[in-house]
C-alpha cells in the first residue's frame, strides 16, 4: 500500500498520511512516511505528507503544518533522522509549550 503514495505524488495529487488515532497512535505517522520512502516516495514529499499537506487539505495551513512566525509552535525534535526507526524523540512542543525534553 505504501507504493501508492509515490504514484499519487507522480500524478500531482495532493495527499496526506493519517492515522486512526487513538486506535493507531499519531506517533505512527513517521512510520507511514518512512515506509513510503522505502517504496520510492521522495523524502521531502513524505515529510510534506505528515506536515504541510494535511494542514492544507484541512484548510488550516495558516495556523499549522510548518514552522513560521504567527503559527502554532507544534514541533517534535528527534536525535536522528525522523524516518529512521532508531531515532528517538528528544523534545516535543505543543502551542509553544515544551511537553517532553529528554535532554534535561
């Protein structure tokens, strides 16, 4: 199923990866993106599919989906590449507030 993402991207279709949270936790978004990359999707497109694309498709791109002044500061920082399954979350920020910081 993850080959479909590459075909959609090549066809110019706007798409996003989603989960059925809480049944499938939101943490699995990066797993979906990583598996799609393994099946041929460009890494930049995979990152967009879990950030800017969902925000655009939901009509909230002025508030969410990218790091820009005036937008909500929702970030996750990893100790390695976000699509590497060995990478761990170092810091999580929601609305500009730090919720987890493994460096402290």
